[in-house]
């Protein structure tokens, strides 16, 4: 199913009881975020804020469930789209041995051709209203978190074109409002928009840029999809919606945008202009991404439809709405990964705590020794997986989304002295844990079921946890708290917390403590976090570990059979840290209180306790509250 504008999508959401209209005034500055954070984390509905102090309502959390994500893709469930893409790849890639078999595949190929975007001559629905004197203040742009650098457009589809090849790209890059007609343009160094920008620098000309908001919700998904650089995002959108995307030429530049988008911001970026200081921003990592230098986008014209809705999303401590977008990507891109890279791949999964790229689980059908390592070598440089810090490969009849069963399987089928693959490589620019900006350590773990040839080379065997493991030595001044609940279930994983502020050398002391008291490696995996982290909240522990660690730097073998991973804040370590360390993202007490007081008037049910109330202890004092001193 396809939608023309967000209003049609909203109507369908209401029919399926997937949307709540909020008529009470809610401030786009901080309050919409606080309400949405509560609703998203409790599995609530999409929200339409109708009273925003502007003429435009705000639609948010539109992708925040399996059903709504499937609706956005024009399907009844997420698996349907994945199956269709797999069938398409099967048809295209099958070996054609006869003329008749070649002819038989033509309908599928012709059907694919029908999904290519089409340029139309008339004005689009998105151009019913035209403002040649642009004023971004007419829109209810959110300020999401208290220490954000300002208000940010969070669901923009940024259209750019390469000056030489003419190839186009649609990417999603946050945009900080600077004034009535300029914004920041946060395209990171690894993104296609940034590549186009570098190419325009050489021409000495201004770079045309147009930004679309709204329209069919599949457009925004396609802008986030990990497509090859020269594949038009609107081909994917057309395939998913089963209807080609009609594009119209912008009023003030030569770019083409969806004719049924809700809002269009036209303009340019001048490569000769000095970069501007953009940020900070409470990001999808759950931490503030710190301010940095980025280009300025000049808005030359604003157009929108008569019934335009302003779309937004928030990011922050997971899970957020982007978790469902990542889940859709898992479904849609399994077949292309399997058929173009490694046919033995059965499934892959990016857990919420890993914020899409910190942790990837890959399941394969294993048929020969060394195959797990082969997959690690292959995938760590592939597409967006080049940013993955922790990658685990498994095999056998294991459900990789059943985390307890997965953990048992991994520990039973891996020997850390043989099955870890450490390397250095590119990281997401939002990663704060590496010593160098956008570059750092990675690790892969081959946790596949081993063949005899692999086992024969090992000096150590995996073992089950004994029921009488000593834990008495954990009761000391070094360790502030510990969680042995997994140990009690015969899973050899121990979680401990320490205070690096009162003792900057505590990690080294803890390592020596375990070497002395657990030389046989009964604790196969020891996870260390800060004393502010609740060691009994496993999601929080894993999120903090993955976000705060460089796996190559922050691992230590306690024995040949056991390893310690340091997930503490490195700003407090002995000798300091070479980069600024950001704080976690949460609402202020004032915003939480303001929302509590107006909750009964919102019409969204019983009050939900703010998630930020549980994160307060993780916030560490800094001179400007986004930096940890």
C-alpha cells in the first residue's frame, strides 16, 4: 500500500487504533520529547500533537512498533517485505540455461523497472504553498534534550547530486536551526552527502540541496537504508510501496523531490563558506554527540501542501523509534547480504542495546572448519558493518533473539584464547570511546559449533560453571556491587561495578584481584561498569559496556579461559583521556515535572513514569553538563 502525504498514513493509523491525537498544547521545546520517550519505551501508539503553537501538527513515534513499521513499508508484517526481496534476488540471480527460462524471468524484471522514479512536469502537492521569503520558525521544530545546541530537524530527507556524474542521493542527516533561513548540515565524513560536498568543492560552485519532510513514510525509511552509494533510494521506495515515486523539480534549484511530500526546504550549501559550530545533540547512542564543524545550509524557498504535517523523531537512550527501523533493515537486507556476500548467512540481528552498530549477531549454516572466522573477515569491512565494534558469529539451531539461550550458546562454543579476532578500523563519528576520532578497535568472536579440526588445536576446553564458585573475595572495597544471577544459572558471566573517581587505578587492581582468586577462569566473562550503573539491569549494563569500550583496548585476559571487559567511563582513568567524554542523555527535572502536571489533560491514559528518572544516577557533573570532567 502507498500513501500520498502523512495525512493518509495518519488516517490509516487511526483505523487500526495505532494513533493518539493530543489536543492540549505541548511545547516542542523539550516537552514533546519527554512525552514521546515515555510512550515509546512502554510500547505505546503513534502521537499526533495538534496544538504546537504553529499551524503544523507534529507526528512522532510513527515507526515505533512492528505493526506501524510494517505499515510504513506497505506490508502487513515485516517478514513479507523481506520475502519479496529474497524472491526478487532469486529471480534475478538464478542461472538461466535456456532461452525459455530467460524469457520466463522477464515479467519480474519488467515489474522491477516499473518501480523506478518518474519526473513529472506539473507542480506537486508539496508545492501548493510557496514561500520565497523562507522562515523556518513557522515549523514546530523540536529541541529534544536540555543540553542540545538548539532545535533540530530530525527526520529530514536530504537530496544532493554529484556535480560530475549527476548521480543523486537521499540521506538522513540532522539539521540544527541556526536562524530563520539557515541550518547546520550534519553529514558525517562517511556519508554520501559528504562525498558530494567534497566533489562540489572542486567546482567552485554552490551545491544545490533540497530537504523533504513527510510524504509516504517509506521515503524516510529508504533514506536510512544501507544502499550502495549509486542506488537511487526511490527505487527501493517504489518497490516497497508497489508504486513508483513521482518527483517534481524544485522551485529554486534543479533537484527533484517527491511530489507528495508534506514539506520541502530548498536551498544550497556553499563549499567556499566557513564551516559552522554544530551541536551538541542528544544522539541515538544514548550520549550527547559533541559539537563539531559542519557546513551551513541556506534555505532559499519553503513549499508545503495545504494539509502538511511536520514529522519528527527522537533519539536517545535505547530503545527508541529507530529500533524498529533497524529491525526492518534486518528483515529487508538479509537476502542481499546472503546472496551477494556470504550465502551461508542464515540471519543477523542488531540488539537494541548495541544501537544498531556496536553489536551484530550473525547466524550461519556451517559446513567446514574456519567458516566462522571467514565470515568475520568478510563482514567487518562491508557497508555499514564497517562501524561494528563487536561482532559474534554463531551456528546451529539457536534463536539469536533469545538472549539467554544465545549467551549460553556463545559461551559453550567459544574459547577466548582462540576464537577472538581483534582489529582496528573506522568507527561511527558518534562513537566517543575510542582514543581517536572515528577510528578504533573492534573484535569478532567465532562462537560457531566447532569441527574436530578446530577443536584439536586447542589447549583449553569450555566448561560449565560449577555451583560452588568462590564469590567471597568480591566483598571488598574495590568492588562496589556485583551481580551473580547468571552464575547461579550456570552461566559463567559476572558483572561488577567500581568507582573510578575515587581510585583511577581501580581497573588494574580488579584485574589482579581476579588473577589471584580465580586463576582457573571460572568466571569466563567479567563485565566491569561504573558504580552508578545498576548491575542488576542487564540492558543498561550491556548498553554501557558497548558504548563505553574500545574492545581492543579495554579487554584483559585474566586467565587463558576468562576475559575482563572494561565498560567504565575512561575520562576518569589513570592518565586521563585524549578526547572529551560526553554525558548520557536525559530530560531535566523541570521538564519531567512540567509533563507530570499536564499528563491528565493529554488523553493518553494513566501516567507513565519518566525513563529519565532512572537515568539520573548515570549523569556525571561536568562544567557544561554535557561533558564529564
